[in-house]
């Protein structure tokens, strides 16, 4: 039986920068350590990226919940309308009138179903576009500096 330090795959031990049991960090700097401007910029960018990733996850979770609510609401609404239409169809009337009612309600339910599915598709697509929209847009490039003559004469 291999020792706990031996790799089952025959690989050398994994080198760690931290002693066993030490808290691992995402960054190689320690709080209070002096950083160069460039290093600080990288750390600030990393924090911003982590914040954006967490925010995007929250937006996605909320969107998924909204999708579910819309689908449930659509199913419940369709069921309510269907129950009303069936009740109307079961009312007593002449045979000729019943044929018209049957034809009308069949078409009515078909149209209603298409309209509901269309509204559901539009709503969920709009929500998906919002989820897709970046929370962290790329910064705009700085304007090119105008030369002396451009500033003097305009342009």
C-alpha cells in the first residue's frame, strides 16, 4: 500500500508555497505589504472581477427564478381559461349553436395558447438579454490627443 505522500499516478509531491495547515490565499501578497502601482492595479482589477462575477451569478439566479415564475403563471392562467371555456361549452343550447360554440372555443383556445407562448417567449428572451448584458463593460479608449495645429485651427 502506498504511503499517503506517494502519488497513485507516480507523480512527485505537489509543491506548496504554504506550510501544511496554513490558510491558502488567492494572491501572493500579505495585507499591509507595500505594493508597486502596477501590482496594486492588478489587485484592484482582481477585486472588481470577483465583484462582477458574484453580481452576474446573482443576476442569473434571479433570472432563473423569474423564468420559473413566468412558466408557472402561464400554466395556471391557461388552466383557468380552459376551465372557463369548458364550462361555457357544457351549457345547454341548440345543436346548431353548439357547433358554433365548439368551433369558436377551439379556435379561441388555439389563439390564446399561441399568444401566451409568444408572450412567454418574448419575456424570457428579454430577461436573457439582460443576463447576457455585461455588468463590466470594456473601458472606452482615451481620445487621441490633438496636435498643436489641430488645437489652433480646429479640427
